[in-house]
């Protein structure tokens, strides 16, 4: 009887040990390599994301693959909905990264190349080196996350600038009213980083270097997608429909294959 009891006790302890180990494994946050492995599925869309991520060499730029996946999904949702013109340009401002890092990525999806990787400023009321507060409110002087479409080119107080239309209601749809635009600024520079330990900050605009503003505008103007990312808040969007994006990619790949044949 005692041997039976001891056997039962050992079995219970073994089960507790296994369960406890599995719980601990779940508690560890996924790193970038874990995320890459998670995306290694049989899905054509996930394979496409992985291949593009590596082909463009985004794996060596500091851009997390999950951020790229969200931005790319949005791009194909916009394309499927007929919002885009002829350019295959996707721009990502990754505000999970500090301002002293080059966290703006302009990608040509047709050519599968990174056109530009540079600095971008966030709003002065969003935080110091790394933004942690975001708002859609007028006069908040903060950045707003989500998907944007690039609008008209104009000349304003910052010189040549590019208007933006916020496409996510409740997150950035007040962009026009707030005059959230892409413009050049002298405080987006290595000199500012040397002096402040970070970039200077805007009134909510994704400002870039005044030396690069013409290149940026010429590349991303005419109804292209800009995605401003932050994982620090509960962001949702109708443009993150992966099924719609996957269908768009599948149709695109079939057309390319037919043209090659």
C-alpha cells in the first residue's frame, strides 16, 4: 500500500513539474527569431512575407517582422480596395524604436528593395527618445498611430511638404484637421542626437531630415501607404484583414506567373 501511495505521489509531482515548466515557457516573450519561426507555415501569404522580409534585408535593419507583417497586410488591403494608384511603395515609421535609431523604412515592393532607411521624429507630447503616448485629438502635439494615405504636395511654413489622410477612425482620422503632414526639419539630424541624446520633436508630424525631404516626398507621394506603428497601445484596424491581403498576393503571383509563361 505504501509503495502504491509513493508511486501516486511521484506521478503527481512529475505532472506538476511538467505543467510548471510549460507555464514558464509561455511567460517568456517571443524574440524576433521566435516570431520568424512562428511565421514558417504552409501559408503562401506567410511564406511571401518571410521571403520579402529577407530579400529586402529588413532583418538587418532593426525592423521587427511582426511590424512589417502588419504594414504589408494594410498595403494589400488598400490595394484590394482600389485606394492606391500605380506606385508599390510602403512606408513604415516604427515608433517601437527610439528616435536616435533610423526607424523610417521606405520600401519598393515591386522591386523588392529598401529605398530609404532614415530618422523620423515623433510628437513632443508623445515622449522623449521613445514615444509612449499617442492621441488623435486636435492640438495634442502627439503622434497618431495607424495607416495613412499620402495626399497633396504643398509649400508651407516648413517648405515643401506632403499632406496625409488618416485612415483609421479613432486613431488618426483627424490628421487633416490637425495638419499632420510629412515635412523637413533641421532637428532631425545627427547633430540633434549629439546635442540632445535624441532627435528633436514635432507637433505630431512624422518629420524627416530637411536634407531628405524632397527625396521622401518624390518617392512616397501620390496615394501610397504610410504605417505608423507602436505596440504600446491596443491598436486595431479594418485594414489588418489577412485573408483579403493573402488573396491579393495570390492574385498578384498568378498574374506574374502567367506573364512569365
